[in-house]
């Protein structure tokens, strides 16, 4: 939340000339309803199952920049799938930086009341998966440049 996955992902895809896929948008197309509706109607376990299936489908097509949902890396099976099929870049920022971005851009952001808990729970998997790119203090263009450079160096 608040690191710029979608914005930076679109910029990176444009710079390297490949398609961009937002996993949450792909799930919404697949389900024919919003993420919020999936959670409300069927719960998180169902959502996470659909998320994993959609991720596998997107990776099978290949050749795209994929913006994952904030919880996608919590499942070991998703981390394994990504590490075996993709060059994973994790956009990183401190909780203070994320708070500043979120409250500036979207003061009523859903799940913000749980952000500190989610950040603490997810941080170990973010740090352990792929290449970490610290986007603290960077504009979206600067963050995209940093991602492209990180991928070229791998």
C-alpha cells in the first residue's frame, strides 16, 4: 500500500516495451466484481485462492510487468511461483513514508487503520523475495528508473 506498485509498474512496462498487468484488476475481470465485493461475499480465503490462480495464469502468458496486491507474497506458493518464473522487484518504503504518501493522496484509504499491522506482517516476505528497490523520497519516474536499473543489473 502506498509504494506506487501500479503507477511505477505502468511506467516500467512502458519503458521496456512490454504489457502491464495489475493483478487486482485481472482478478476483478475474472470475478466480474470488485475486490471489496469478493472479500465481502466470499471472504479472504476465497480471494487468496483466486489471487493465486490468477497469478499463475498471468505468469503462464509471460512477458509482462505485473503489479501484485500487497498480500500476494504472503503465500509461500506464490513466492515460489514468482521466483521460478519472473524477475521479482519489491518496491520498499518505510511505514512513515507510506503513511505520508497514503494520507496525502487518499486520506480515507481502505485498510489504512490496519497498515502498521500489515506492514509488520508482510515486511519479512517483501525483504526475502526478489530485488528490493527503496522508493522512499522518489517520484514515480525516479522509482521507475530505479526499477529498470535494478532489473538490468540482475
